[in-house]
């Protein structure tokens, strides 16, 4: 059986949670599965070897649920889940996922009409079966109809690289057509989740109804799913839902904090508030001792009211950030402006769309002090550079001199072959300022083979950075299997940096994996993997993933002056060159 991803296991935990609630189990029991699912999604990949002790160390994962996770990881299911499925169809999860269908309504629809799936519900809507059903008037039925459309959109995840530009597009539209202020993405987009189910937009206005009308009239809206005095939802072609919430300016901090999430973060935040005799929502913080409502214009005020430091949105995953903020141990995570350069980009020498000269100019325009070309090695076929091409590129770089006021480093993205050797000989690698080594083939190797392959690459003195280390594609491929801890230890021991690749289809290292790598003292890079000047902005996605992983500026190589970067390269070469030559002799 193929190894299940964390997300696939979390999906089954949520199925258990929903069927438990449907069966009438107590709130605290079924919500434990919800919290465990949230935690698992943001934890390092379990892989083939599931460690029970490590699972119980995760927030919100007790022994019972940890045991179920192990069973699911090993068998693809769990006896308790199968028991629930024998009583209730698993497709009830679809019905309960439709906005407008609450738990009691779903129970009645199942018991009285036998509606147990999305298809059953659509058929009942089309045939008029719901007309006259208790508690479902014409408006409720219309809401369910819209909810079905919304559900179909949400079942397909949208890459962050598609969703975030759309969020900026709708914000620009509202800024132009309404008096809305403080327009900002919220939800999973603001948290920089690699893929999102929908897009949340918040703003402030004293004319909320006018903002809502303009939003629902946007020409890109295929359908209006919901519309009220302060909120609305629209559906775009292709199935992406965009939700808008508008409140007065004095509530902006409360509004933004509440709708940024994540679910687990907000649950923990509310639980802390309850212990302080407070109740939090987007409408303010109510002091239950005297009924006073505390309103906050900024998120900093919201967190300060509960006695903690501000938590950046990317860190709000429910994995210890609340305790760290209370204890004053939350790190200052890297920001985009901390970066002094970018080590991974391509020009027309390999598969880039823009010339070397154009890319240098674009990097200089971004204010970088340095950057590196890392065009592909010749193992990539027609898009790769042979050694003569590589030298020709280096000569062109030297000819540019300081024309653009930026230091251009000569690098290459060199294939790591199946046995861990590299696509260029050491003598060629030694001519380069630095080297990015990446896996582009033989993804189906065993866990042990891939681990040995990556470790051998780390042990090469000329490899500065392991590019996109897990090989994942956020939509289609979870990444090849390897022993993360063994590779992280090797990277730290050899002085090899691990890349966080900002190409939206990669976002690799994944944030949960990068968070684990921090424990080994690994150095990271945040790179764009740009294949054109317009893609240099991809580096912002890399920074977003680094922030989700709690990575600080000091842990990122390209926050350092160029002299320190070159010293990092030379330190590894000096330390390992003799050992490497002896070992390969």
C-alpha cells in the first residue's frame, strides 16, 4: 500500500469526527479528532515509519487518536472508522459540507428522505422534494442550492499562486469602486497555505451594504452564493469561492484576527480567553466580569489584550505559537525585506524566458546586493548547459561588470543522479561561485536509496544548496520519500543549505518539514526559481513558507552580505575537499 500523506490521514480523521457528531457523540470527543487533524496537516510528514511517541508529542494528539493514526497510516483505515461507516454512509460528509445544511437538518434529511450524499441532495433539489420539508422554507432551500454550488468549488484546492493574485485583483476592484478601507486577504491565503479552499477578504467601511453590492456585481462573479448587510460570497468560473466581510474601522483588528484563523489557532485562542473570563469574536472581546466590550483597531491590540506578543499570520497553525507568544519566546521570523539576494533563477541559457542581461537588470531593480544564475546542467537534455556553455555564461557575467550595481554569482542547478553523484565533474563545479544540486529524476527510488542519494550530494564539497529538497508538486505529488532527519543531520554536519523554493507549484521545502529541519541547525535559502523576470517575485512565497516554519533571518543564507555567503561556500569546500577526494579515490 502506498504511504498516505498527512493530509490524507487528516481527511479520514475528519470523517471520523463528522460521523461521530452525526451519531450524537459528545462535543469534546468528536472535536478532539478535528484538532488532531489540524495538527497533523501542519506537522512534518509521517512517512512510512510512524512513530507513536512522536505523534503523542504533537499538540492535541492523545494516545487513542495517535493509535488510530498509526493504524490508518499502516492499513489505510481504522476499525472505529469502519464501524461508523457500517452505521452511516461516508457520503454524509458531503451533505454536511454544504452551507445551509446543519447537523440536525442533515439528520432529518437522512432519516426521513434517505438523503445520504451530494447527489441525493441535488436530486431532491431538482425534483422539489425539499419543498414543504419541516424547517426548510423557500429561502433555506435556495441557500442549500447555493451551498451545493459552493461545495463543488471547495472540493478542489486552488494553488496559492493562483489564489493570492485573485485576492489582490478583487481588492484592487473594491478599492477603485467603493470607499472600503483596510482591504486585506485573510484566511488560508494570508496564512500562506500552499493550496486553499476559498479566498477570504476583509475590509472596513461605514457603508458596508454598498461594498457588498459592488462585490456581488463584480464582472468575474459567476454566481452569488450568499449576500447580507455585512458579508457576501461569490463563485468564480473554475470553482473558486471568494468570501467578503465588512465591519466598521474600530473593529478592524478583531475582524482580521478572527478571519485569518487557522481553526486550531482560533480554538486555542478562544480557550485562553475563556480562562481569562473573556469571550472573543470579530465583534470585539467581551469581559465577562463586567460586560465591557474591548474593540481593537489592530491585531497587536487583540493579542496584547490576552497578554501575549503579536503572532504573525503565517505562524497561526495551532502548533505551539500561543504558548510561545505568552512566554515571550516567539522568534522574529524572516521577512521579505531581509533578503539581500536570490540564488536560484534561470535565463535563456537554459529554460528561462528572459536574457541574462534582462534578469540581472530585474534583480538590480529589486534592490538586491547580489544574485546567482543557476541554469540547468547538461543532464537535463536540450535545456541543459554543457561545460562550454557554462563557461560562456560566466564570461558574459564578467563582461557585464558593475553595469547594474549588483554582484552576479555564477552557479548552476546540477542534477543529482540516482547514485548521488553530480551531473558535472568536480573540476567544473570548482569553477563556480556556488552550486545548487537538485533531484529531477528517479523519484521512485526506495526511502533508503533516496536518503543515501541526498546525503551523498550533501557530502560533495562543491554543493552549496540542495534545491527543492522533497521534489513535491503542491497539486500532484507529495514528494519522494527519504529519512528527513538523516538528511537534515547531514546538511547541518556538512554545511549544506536547504532551499525553500518559491515557485508556487513547489513551495519546497514544505513548511512543516522545514520546521523540523530547524532542530538540526540547518541553514536555509529562500529562492524564486524564476524562469523570467516576472517570476522573481516568487521569492515572497518562499518567505511565506519560511515564516510558517518559524525560520529567523539568521538561519537564511541570502539575508547575509555577499562576503559572508562566499565565506559559507569556501568553509564547506575547505573542510570537505580533502575528505571527498580521499573517499572517491
